[in-house]
């Protein structure tokens, strides 16, 4: 099948190793993967900030770029939630474009859900080594509550068999990021994240694994300020055996 990889602007700018790991997982599972070079933002920050014109322009651009593929996959529950769910609200007064948005939404997937429920991957598509021995998993809000992503990453980690999962006290509790929420309400966000960091620390895992880079940056930044020596890994990095932030050797300068 021909898969359009939506890298997401945050991955592209802050941690491209997640994009390379996602590409590796999809190709190992037998997909023909295409990365549209002109892709930018899905419009989520503008939507969260109430900027309807900017959201609409970015959403139209995104739909035109990704409508051509059999499936669209992104390593981000929040970006998939935006394109799969909120685009229907963006175009609620434009029936023709709303129909296009619904058509693309039906074939748009968060990475782990796609691997488990569409591709039905087997263990040979995953790296049988990992950068850490013990991990705990944080369920990011958008993936969990908008898309129902919870069991899928755990199934993949169990299939990989290279790490031991140590569940934290409440993996479903928010980390305090919430996109622009962390900017508007910094003190509240920091307090929420402190509680999440305590849960991660109490799990005694070497790394916390999750599926959304925004939450990763929020947790990692807070843990560094607290002096915690715990790695923060994207699920795609773990499943390909990558160390935090590692890039492909052939990426170039």
C-alpha cells in the first residue's frame, strides 16, 4: 500500500529522528512510503488559538497534499486528532470540503494504531534490541481520548520483547502540555507536569515512552529542570532500537 507520511512540523524542527524511525517501521512492514516535501503544519496551533482563517488555509493545503494516498500516517496523536476529527469542524459550513475532509480522515492513522490494526505487524518488523531495559509509558491525551490509542503501543512493546514495561501510577493523567495551554497557563502546566514527573520517577524505569513530541518536550524539559536522569523516548524510537534523538547515518549534514 502507498502511505503518505505526515512528519509533523514539530518532529521536523525538533526531533527528526522520530520521522526517520517512523519511516523505518513502515518500510519494514512492507509499505511504500512517500513524504510530501511541501508539507508544513496541520493548523492545530492556529485552531487552538482561535485563528480560523489560518487554520482553514493550512487545512486545505494539508488535504490537497495527502488525499492522493491509500493511507496517511503520523507519529503524533494530537496532529492526527486535528486532521481526523477537528477538520470536520473547520469545514462544517462548507459541505464539499467537509466531504473531502471526511474521506481523508477515514484513511488517516496514528502510527501505533496503523501498525497494529491495519498492518497487523509481526515481531520481525520491529527491532529486537532497545536502548533501555525498563520503560514506563505515558498515554498522551489526544491519542488516548480522541483516537482510543492505549493498548496498541503496549502490544507492540510486548511483541518487541526487548524491554520490561513498568506502569506508572496513572499513565492516563495529563502531563500539562495541552499545546498552547502550557504557554497561556505556565504555572498550572508546570504543577501538572511535576506530578507526572513524580509518577515517572516512582516507576523506577530508565525511560518514559510516549507517542507525541509536544508531550515529550514538556516532560523532558521539566525533568531536566528537576535534575532527573530519565530518558524520554518516542515509541517509534524504542521500536526501532534508536537512542534518544539518533538520526540515520545516511541523513547527511
